[in-house]
DNA sequence: TGATCGCAGAATGTATCCATATCAACGAGG
DNA sequence: CCTCGTTGATATGGATACATTCTGCGATCA
C-alpha cells in the first residue's frame, strides 16, 4: 500500500498543452454557447478533422465532457450533446435550491470588498443589458462569483456542473421572459446584492432560495422547451 | 441544428462488451474494496498488462472512473486514486444531509412491499454482522436500496458518487467504532426502517438527517484518518 | 558547499491501422 | 403488404508504434 502523494495542484484549469484538453475546451464552449444543441450527434472523425488531430484525442475529449455531464456517450454507438427532460431540469433546480444557499453562506464572509464591487457592477450591467447571450454570461458570472469565496470544493463542482447542463434551457427560457418576469429577476438580484453588501448571510440565503425556486416554478410552465426533437 | 434523438436507454449499467467498461468495473471494485488506497498511483501499462489489453482501453477506463470521482487524472503526469481531505469529507456529508432526505422522501411512496422486506432483512443482517467489510456492503446496500425508487436520476447519481468517494474513509471510521457507537447506529437504522415500513416520510427524513449528521460530527473527531501519507 | 543546468529514463500523449459492432436498406418469403 | 433475415456501409473500439513531456539524478560551476 505504498501511497504516493499527489502533486499539490490537483486542479489545473489553465489550458494545458494536451490536445484533448484543448478540444474539450472548444467543445464545451460550443455547447454552452448554444452552437451545439442538446441531442445533436457528435462524430469523432468530423471533430478530428476540424481540429487537425487524430480521433484519439477527440475520444479523450468526449470522455472529459462526459464527466462534465455535457456529453452522453453510448458504447459502440456514438456521442450526443446531453439533453435533459423537464423532470431532470426541475430536479437540477431542486438541487440548486438546496446547495446554493449553502454556498452563498460560506462565501459571503470571505468575499473581498473588491469582489463585492464587481458583483455590484454585474447587477448594474444586467439591468442595462438587453441581449440574451450577454444576459446569460452576466447572470452566470454574477452568481458563480458570489459563490467563489466558498471553500467548499465539492459543492462548487456540483453547482458548476448543474449550471453547465442546464445552460441551454436557461437560454431558451430567457428568450421567453416577458417584461414582468424580467422586472422580478431584476428585483431579486437587487435584493441579493443588497444582502451581500451588508454581508447579511441569512437574508442572502432566503433571497437566493426564492430566486431559484421561482425560476423553477416558472420553468414548469414551459414544457414546450423540452419537446423531443 | 439537426438535433437527432438519442437512443432511449441513456443508462446502460449491465456489463457491456467494451473492454474499458470491464476494466473500469474491476478497478472500481478494487478501490471500493480497499485493495487500492487513496493517493496510490495507477500506471496505465501495469493495468494494461494485468488485463491483457493495450493501454488504450485502460485510459478510457480511467476517464470513466474520473467521472465517478474515484480517480484523479493529471495531464502528462498520471493517475491516482482520489483522496479527500477532512474538510472535503465533511463537505460530502453536508451534501448528503441536504440531498438524501430528498431522496428518501421521493423514494418511500414508490417502494414495493418486497423491497421493504429486503430492507428489513438488511437491517437484521446488519445487527447480527460483526465483519467490517460486510458492514460496509450491507450498510451501503441498505441506504442505496432505500433510495432506489426515487425517480430523481441526477440526485441519485450525485449521492452514488459521494458514497463512492467517501467509501475508504467510512471503512477506516467503521474500524474505529466502539460498541456504544455501534449501538447508536443500530438504533438509527431501526428507527429508519420503522418509518419506512409505516411509509412515514417525514419521520424517515428526520431520522436520516440525524443519522448522517451524527456520523459527520463523529468523523470530525478523528482527524487522524486524514493524515497525509 | 549548494544551486543550477542538463541529460537519461520512464510514463503519458498521439497517430495510424485493423477489428468489430451497429444500423439501415434491400430482398425473399409468408 | 407486412415481416423477418441478410448484407453492406459506416462509425466506434482496440492494438501497435512513435513523439512528447516530466522527473530525478548527477555533473559542473559560482
């Protein structure tokens, strides 16, 4: 049982020199950016040619994305962009309801003043913004940054995954939001940033929980986003 | 954006004909069974020879186990059996506290009478058992079976992952349990199976939460399980 | 003496080729 | 006309060989 220690830095997010990582990064960006739709087939050879590499690193990239939950692999059959049923999407939101309050609670006391300034700026940018892609990016940045100081690596990873796998449906949902719904979102964000500025963890938790829950309920009213295609 | 549908069965748990799956299965069993310790190095060539295969399926197997959280891969460096710090282990229990009550609540109404009989049998077997490996197996079977009827695939997967990654520490912890502690566990299991038999979801949730929380607190008193080796 | 550079060995990453499984089209039979 | 079996094309899985990167040890120089 000679247990040799791991290198210190278990997480290396910076682009590595490994082709598979680069391909995975590009693919991830394509999926999150909506350029690849859920259910769409991914073929190894096409990707390989596209990247000027052999199929080998592509296969590894697909495995990587599978562990991110972004791609579904089936033996001897192929790879598809993961898709969620309405039930699964609702489930993702239920999990977020239970875990993100934990994250914000752990994070708030450790956020720097500078980070809170950035968060405030993001909320303001969100109010002025009208573009859907920009909304998705800013909203994601705002929430994930608000959790970023939390020292809880495992929860963070789970939440990142859920944000990734639900990204496509948030986009579709955002497109459907009417002005009333946008107003509500704006207010929720204002309440949340206010609580964060005052470092009122309890209030932040409550507001966040309501924010996610309301979104889940709203999503339940749009089953058309999940029709099998 | 021609989204072609995926095959119906996204999950194929039965042993496939694919070598990588078989290797992954064996490795998983080795890790969960304690024959491979956290932090231990895994070398592709050794495994390949051991299975009479080339390094290629081994690499795929390692990716699979990475998505299970059992293995940590580092580019251009190698693979290690995942290990947890005490903080991460405590975090895993905090997540379980928040998600497993959800699972048991969703599961209980859908459990068949037969499954409840099996659960009852497992509790009895646990009380009579004295062997550590058997305890781990029975305890795991009991809890996971009690959740098995829950239609929540995502939560289930998260919980399975957490049980996997904490397995080694549960083993070490189980070895340290004194008779008083074992008594408490027995009572908790009895309360839980009683609530399940009566299909009392609220009581089951409460009992389960306490069960996990007490274990987490108890674990916090044994930092020696996490010394860097 | 110690610190840095460099080289050798080993392990991982990649490419190419071959084997095999899957699926759809086609044709024969009922 | 429908059903079932066969067959062929296509895409994935696996093996071997080669390239690249990392690590640790030792020599050299300040």
